[in-house]
């Protein structure tokens, strides 16, 4: 089953290392989507793909490879829109 997950990360993210890690992870899992730093300091990550692979991506993110002094994140699942051709980093 295909899904779309949007994560809003609250707190501090190691931006350079995190972008690279998540881009690699999304590519390895065959996911599409984006990574975007928001103006308020939070980070938005959107991924689309097979539900099992999306959950693996979220678990990888939650392992702490990207996170520094964060207070958690919110996840919203929806039906995929298919509007991403790959996983991209926005605004850098």
C-alpha cells in the first residue's frame, strides 16, 4: 500500500548531515519526497512510497542520526499524491 507521510520536526536538526543521510536513506528505500527547513526553525519532511518502507525511513530518522536537542515530531499520514519524482532538499 502506498502512503504519504509528513513529519514536522520540532527542535534543532543537524542540517548538513541530516540532509545527506535522509537523501541517501530515501534513495535506498525507493521513496520520493522532500526535506525543507521552515522559517520558524522546524523541519518538514515529506515521503511517499510503500508503507513498510516509509515506516523504515521514519524509524531511521528517529534513531537520532540527524537529531540534536529536539523535542519530538508530528507525523501525518495521507494518501499519496504522486507529485514527487525523487527525494529533494528544498531551499539549500
